[in-house]
C-alpha cells in the first residue's frame, strides 16, 4: 500500500474543498466535504495508477509559517 500526501484548500468563491497531490499530474479534485474529498482523491489516484506507477514531478516536504510585519 502506497500513501500520498494531498494539499487541501477551500475555495472562497464556491466553498468547495479542493485537493491535489503535489507533483502527481492529474491527481486533483474537489468536493463539498472533507470526507467526500478524501474519497474523490482516492478514486482519482487509483484510476491514475491503472496506467502504472507515475514518475512524480516533485516531492512534498512540508509547510512553513512565515511571519511578516
């Protein structure tokens, strides 16, 4: 079993949750709830993996908080 890290944001215009896997072309979706978003991302990733293991374009490292005065 492989685990992928997804970035999740909320669109201020639509209120929808938007998720994507950094560096994984095509691995993105949106949903009305976080549970639905998780399920949608899982389905998208499974579908993309049917074509074989992707060569990821980048690797998720982490997040940083930047303080600006």
